[in-house]
């Protein structure tokens, strides 16, 4: 809902790792909680993959690397697609300023004994060039880069599906990244982890240069101002460099043909990373895709026992929602590991080169609304049909906690909490934070045979009134036996993996959930 700072990039790389020569921070960031008991079941590609030796070389600071930034634009790049299937090509479009040699290293993110990634391959030195300046569409504020491809990778069929990073390192030592996913479309797996690339782009305000950058939240307004200021709580603020940004000068469309801001790691990608480290260390049978794949029809939901939305997945097209709703109706399980999901309705289009464009006009009238409805809150897409996110998820977004709060257990006798030793009213510190969901009795309810609230945690919301709101962790089961889980807080995955937040009760409860989700309903 709200623009988040670059904290997620700092967290993913390790505190202080953006400082020049911060090699000690790189190694400190590789520590992780004790390995949980390996999940039940036979060996699988994820287990085999994580037995390989990892590498700390992917982090900024390693080898004397320093983070690129949007003021200098020392080296920036983007991938030609959000994902690629095994055996298929993906290209990387890179600009250096000034023109200078660079290399591309490709890493798969995982556990790897706590090192966090494994180097899979890379390029030889490439002759860098300064590519054309980004173009801003004056009608919508959309920023795009017509950059030529510098390097194309044909993904070996021997690689394992997963979350990947292309690391671009200039001969000056500056480094930035482009994330992408490697899919294995032919393989059945217990779980399909869906990474929220639509939400990544919604928050992406590249370039953070005080002049040009725009996201679906804010813009500087100096170039391509798409219209008069609108209104939203906290609509005027500053970026990480202190430059003023405003809601009224935001983009109404965003292009996938552009880098991510600063070092190139999307905002709140740390939530996905904390989850996947825990899940891969636990040895679950995982495959991977992106939210764009879900929209484009590349996901066959019948191949998986459960769809897992590992992070903050706020921006959904009609196709995405219809696909997941149909999967639940057919008995496929679904788990949302964060909060504030399925909140904004978006529309996907393509530019002249076939690259994705995502529209979300929010509080402005949508001049190009089609049969899917205007691009606004799902709660208001169709005033004659209840489409609030709670009807799918079981709870819905209800605020940003002013401070991190404990998760207060309810439904302690439910199988979800089995073996944790919790009782109703017990507090688990720090788990309610970032953004939160709760059950709204006035909103549409899911078609549930059983619906259980697994927490009831009071918090005070930013921009809210003086009365507390209630965060709920939710789990419902359909008549067909499908389970839909919603953590209802950003910090759930932190409780699985991040030092200072890890809690054995959260780990055990999540393992209980995943052991259930592995079983396909009869």
C-alpha cells in the first residue's frame, strides 16, 4: 500500500554491505538460524541443488565491489523478461556511464549452507556503452528504456528452477543487479512459489535521481507530469536522497523495460528471500514462477498441490485472480506468506517491442478501462459485485502498524499450532509489522466450510484513528478440501529466517501448514 524505503535491498545484501569494501558485513550476513528438520518426502531437485557449494561473492562488498546508484548510473541493467523456462534464452540490457567494460555473473538464490546463493555461470568481459536516456510518456508518466541487449543467456536444462540474480559488475568495481526467475514448466512439484514481479514494478521509482523517476506511488514531476495532484494519505514525502516526491506526479503506467532503482533489488524482495531460504533449507519440493507468468497463462495450476505467494503481492490482473480462484475451486491449496495482497486491480498491455506494460490509474478515472473493469482497488472495481480481496484470501488489508507488535495467538487448538505449545493469548514478539491484514465482518467472505482466525493482534495504524485495529492470521478450508492460508503480516517470513525475528513457534506452525499443503485433496 505504502512506498517502502530501500531497506529491503540493504537487508537482502546484509546490513552495511553497500559500503565500499564492507567484506566483514558480507560474511556477517551469511549467518542463519539452525537448520530445521528436513521436510518429509523423497529427494527432490531443490534438496540436490542446495547440496552444492554456495558463494558469498554475490553480495555487494565482496571483492571490493560497491553499489551503483541512480545519481551516477555507473552500471544499470534489466532482463528481457521476468522469467525464462529451462533451455530458453533471456537477454540483459545494460548501460554504463561512462562506457567501460563489465561482466555478468548469474546466481541462484537459496540456502547453500547459509551463503545464500550459488554462482551458476556468467559472461566474459563485455564492452560497456552508455545507452540512451529513458523516455517518459507525458500522458501516463511511464518510463521505459529502449536499450540494446548486451548479453544473452540460454539457460541450461540442467539448472534448477528458482529465483535468480544477474549481477552486473563494471571494471570500476560498481555493481547492480537484475532479478529473474528460471522456470521448469514440464515438471510437477508440491509447491509453486510465485514471486510478485508486478508489485516489484509498481514500487520501482527508477531512476531515483530527483528529476525523472516515477512509480505507481510517486514521481518528481519535472518530466512527463501526467496530471494534477491527486490525494492519498501521506501523498507528499521525500525519497532516500531527500528529493521531494508526490502522489499526484506518479506514473499511471509502468514499463518492465527499465532497471530497478539504485542497486537493482526490488523493494520488499527481502520478504520473498527470507521465505525461500527457509523453504529451501527445509528441503520442500519447490518450483518457481512470477506473477506475470500467472497473467500470461504459463502456469498450469493442476501440476502443484499448492500455490505459494511468498511476498508482498499487491497488484493483480483479472486473469491472475480468475486463475487462482479457479484453482481453489478445483482443490488446489493457496498460501499467502505476507499481507496486503490482491489489493489493486491492474491491466497488462504490450509496447511496440512486445514488452510488458502495467496500468493502474488508482484514484484517477481510467481512460482505457476494458471488460476487466477500471484499474482501481479490487474493492471498487465493480460496485454491483463484491470483489474485495477477503473473498479470496480470507482477510484483507487494514493498515500499516506504527511499530512492530507481537502476534497474539488464537485458535491454539487448531492443527496449525500443533507441537508449538502455544495457548490462546500467547504473544510472539515482532511478527506483526510492515503491513497487516484483518477480518472485516462487513466485507465479502470466502466460500469456506471452516474458517479459523489463528491470531488476533491489536496494533495502532499510521494515519489511522486513535483506536487499535486487529491483525488476523487466517486459514479456511473449502468443501473440496482446498486450504487457503494468509499470514496477514509482512513479518511472518522474518519469523522463519531472519536473525532477531526467528521464532520456533512460527517455524513449526509453518511446517505444519506446508506438510498439509503437500497433500492434494481427494
